[in-house]
C-alpha cells in the first residue's frame, strides 16, 4: 500500500457574490474530485487549528505530523533547502534579494531590474566571502532576483532583524539583534558586513558592467531578510518507516520535502503558477507511484497564485484543469489517496485565511459516507467531521496498518 | 442523578464486503441501541486522538479523564491491580507466565501446559521469596498460566527488558536495564535472580511432581514481562466528587477501576469472552444502580474478542445479545447514560485500529439530534460531531451539573 497526499495550494475559498454565493470549488466542473468524494470519506480540516491563518509552509509541516510551533522559525531554512543548499540543523538561513544600490547607498531597485540571468555567477562571489573565521557563508541564487544565504558555525542566532528596507528609495536597514544574547549581536554584525561587502564585491562584477551598458539595473547588493534557524527534524522515513517522495513546484515546499529527508525530483515546466505544466506533474506522480515509494506528497500551486491575484476565472479554470489530471491519478492501485488544500486563499481576500479546507480519503475499507461533491460545504457533512492537519498522518498510518498500538 | 458509561469493548468496525459494505453495528439488529440514538445526542469519538490506535487500557484511562501519556507506563500495573494486588504508586509491576523449563534451562512450554489449577499454591512459594533486603516481592496468580509480579521498595525502575523469550525452545532472556540508571540495573539484577530462583523453588513443588506424573508440563519457572511503574493517580472520587463502581470482566479494566479507587465487584460468570454471562452483568449493573453510586463504569469484552478472532458471526451475535440487555438498563431512572466503544476492532484487521467509535448520550435536556441509528456512520452526523475520549467526563460532569465554572 502507498499513501498519497495531494495538496492543491490555496484551493479552498469563500462564497462569492459573482458565483451566486457558491465557492469556486462549488461552481467548478470537477467530476473527478466529486467522484473521489463519492467513493471516499470526507470532512473538513483545519491545517493548524480553527481560524489560524496557515502559511503553505506551516500547513504542510503540520499535515506531515510535525509541530509547526516547534519546527518553524521562519521561511529562510525551507527556501534554502528548496534551492538545493544542504542545510544542517542549527544553520541560520535568510531569504535575500539581489538589489540595486546607487553610489550613496540608496536602494533604487529592490529587485535589480527583475534580473533573470547571471545570478549564478554573481552568487559565487558572495559564496566565497569570509567575514568571521568560524562562520561559513553559503550563498545561492534562487529564481529571478531571489537568493538564499546560510550562515553556519558556532555562536549564531536567528534573532536578528532584516536588512531589506522593503521599499525602494531607502538605505539598507541596519541589522540589529532582537534580543540581548551575544549570539544575536555576533550574527547581526556579520550580516551588516555581508551587506556592506556585497556592494564592494559586486558593483564592478562583469555581469553588472554588462547590465549597466544595456541600461539595466545591476544586481550590486544583497539584502537578507526572514532569518530562521534550521530546525532539527526527525526524518520522515524514521518517523513513519516509509520511503517518501515530494512532487512540488515551489522552493518552499521542495525545501520542506528536503528538510524532512524526502526525495525531491525536479519536474520540468512546473512553474508554481497557473501556467504550470500539469501533464508533466502528473507524469512525475505516475512515475513515482511505479517506484518503491510508500508515501507521495504532492503540492500544486496555481490555485493559490490565482487566489492571491484575486483572479476568479483563472482560479476556476486551474481547478478544472487539476481535476482532469486526477482522472489519471485515480488509476494508481493499492493506495490511500488524500485530496485536500493547505489553506483557503479566497478571491475576495487575496491572501490566506483560516477557514477550514475540504478533505477526502479514498482507499480500502474507509467508512464511505454519502457526500458526493468535493467542496468546502459538502465535505463538512462527511464522516470525518472536522479534523486537524496534525491528525492526517495518524489517520493515514492507521489505515495503512503501519501504526503501533498504544496500550494493550 | 447518576452517570453511566457503558463501553462495549472493540464494538466499532469498518465496512465489510460480506455485509454489503456495512459494519457489524450497521448490519446487526439492535433496536435498543437505535432507540438510545433516537432519544439521545450522538457523535463519534476518538478515544485518544484521531488515528491513534488505543489499547483498551489507554482508552479507558482517557475516557475517565486521565492523560494516558502521563499515567500509562505499561500493562503490568493494571493487570496486578486487576487480580487484587493492592498496588501502590511507585511499585514496579510485571505480567508473568508460569512456564516449563527443562533441565538445560530451555523453555519448552511458555504456558506450562496451559495450567489451570494449583497456581495459587505455586504462587505462594514465589510470594515469600526474598532477594534484596529492601525490596518486597509480591506474586499472585491470575487466570490460567498467567500471573503478576510486583516489586516494592526504594531504588527500583520499570526501565528493564523482558525475561520472556516469547517463543518456545529458547532460554529465558537475560533481563537488562534499558537505561544507565542505578535503579534500572538493580531491578534487572533482582529480576534475573527471581527467574533463576523460581526454577530452583518450583521444580520439585508437589503440584509439579503431580503434573509430571500425569504427563503434564510443570509450571516450574516464572517469566516476567511488560514492566510498568504504578502511576500516582488522583482517585476518581476526589477528581469528580462521585462515588464510583466499575463493572468489568477482565483484569485489565478491573485494574483501572481499582487504581482509580472505584469499587470493583466480581461478577459471576463474567468471562470476558463471547460466552460471558450477560444476564449476571446486567444484574450487577442494576444492583449498583440501586445503591448510592453516582458513577458506574461498565466494560463488556466479548465483541473485542470476536474482532480479534476475525469471527463476524460471533461479533454480530454478541452485539445483538448486548442490545437485548440494554432494554433492561434503559429502565434505570435519573441518569445520563453514555453508550460507546473503547476502540474499533475490525473483523478485517483482527486488532485495534484508530478509527473513531460511535457514542450516544441520553438523559435530561441533552440536545437530541435526528440520528436514530447507533453505528459508526449514522452517529457521525449527530449533534456531538467528533469529540475525544478526554472530553467525555467533562461533558458528563457538566450535564450532571457537577462542574465548576471557569471564570465569571
């Protein structure tokens, strides 16, 4: 038996006037999701607990059975792992922007002309930077103007402020320690030096000289933000005794897969947007299901993007396109298949809300209920009633007959 | 007012192909349970939390409002209390087998020819054993080849391994400390001496000489397992201000009644199997309800046995027989009556699973819902939605108007 959890990011929503007070899931044509609801047991799920507005990261952490209040210190560690840095517990990780500073030190473009090429070469310069004898600096480009910075060594802390001023026209913010610990002071000092040195080292970099010639903003300064300490996490395979693979699009969710020790294949054409190549994602899932993985975590991100953009048509269309792929995925034999979302991203709110999300479990011997539609309200009448993200793995492990009895 | 919780052990199940995908409760003819559902408020309950495979012991502990993760260290303490040893907090208790060893020390029969008689006389020999000046050894026979061992004294620990090799044809396992503490080392040493001395003291015991003459395997060695420290438990009467009685069949549940300070009468003919004398159990309940008890805990075990045996017909028949008794129990006046199970023991799994169990509360002023069948799926649509075992006593105390307000 395999366990598959398919998370359609931000898919859940609220009733919308323009849909005659139906939600996108209620209005969309989703025969395959409805069929799953019909053959499975349904319910609603609070990713963390009722009303808590989960991030995609904290929700996935919770659904995988880790306590986000213990594990999650910030987005940095997951982003860093997501771009392929082999982070270690205790590392301090940051998200960074390649930005453009002028000669006075003012940030004139936080996104360095939305640079797309050459960031790997620029990143190599910062990656070799030495500030403190005992601290290793790891720096790697991500997509576009984004990058990650990891500090490794003794006496560091994630209790430091951001260098990113968040708006153009300002100087980089001086990083300050957020508590009185020596570790925080030391880390803030190192970060300020990295920001300062990055300008010196990058302003005349060949890539930037070329960009300036072409009238583009150079990527001549690094602005870290979102410090987080890489958590000590029990590998998924140890925790559950299952070999696991994570099929995801974004660095954030890939990072969660990597930090929990899953295999994380790259899927060609998986953009994390509504323009993603769903066929390739389906093929990657079908491929994984034919291998010896016992657990497959899937995250598809487009519905969340459409929700953040407040774009109803795109959200409806994307949900219907995902539904078409589910027809193929339902052919996977000998599995428990769980379909859900990691949070609601209502069109009307354009951000995550704390509304519960629909969830269905199909597979052998589940107590099939009489719900035959997959949406927020129909599943609320299902046999699972209302569960939490942290219950999902326990329920799955029990169904898969992989959990140990507590007591006699 | 009285509060009555009737727990039909392992009654809940999963849909079965041979019942046209109904559960035994859905297929059985249970007019009285259905009537309770109709006049009461229904829901499903996770004995511990969703997906967690509860033992009967940990589930009962949870339903009584104690935290099994704090209270439960192993089965030994409850079994010991169940056979009537007056255990004290801090005692280290073990389940034991009377077994047969040959002259080379090999265990040739872990169950000593399933000995049924004379174990009380054999037990007395071990009960008087002295190994360490400061440690009292209490040893008492249970049913058949089973017994309990309790060590009382300073400097003991339950972090020790089993002596029982679990299979015939092996030597007793050397008991080893499971941590580096001096207490664990001392306890392991004592246990190894008990095993060794038990053979010396029992091999020529008159009961065994007689058994050998009759061609039966002698009970000439004691094999302890399942160490547990007797927990410090607030007596039920202190915790809830109610005089309580526990009507149960098995030593395990009787032990929970005793450790929480309840009265635990013996019920004649209560075997804990499908052959139990349900009439006598009903009489014992009716008798208790006419006395000054304010709380009655009932456990009936046969459905769990049938589940463990994978015997569908026996499970169906037993549930129907219990249903007949409920007709009588519904005549008890002035009470809140809660009917539930402690866990599912599906016919298809033949062991406990983490599926939730149905639960109904009948009594004055409950918010009666429109559920009129008592089974896993019908009650999931009830007014209680999905609760946990640890919620039950709080709900009952509130209905009985016995709880104090938290706040103003």
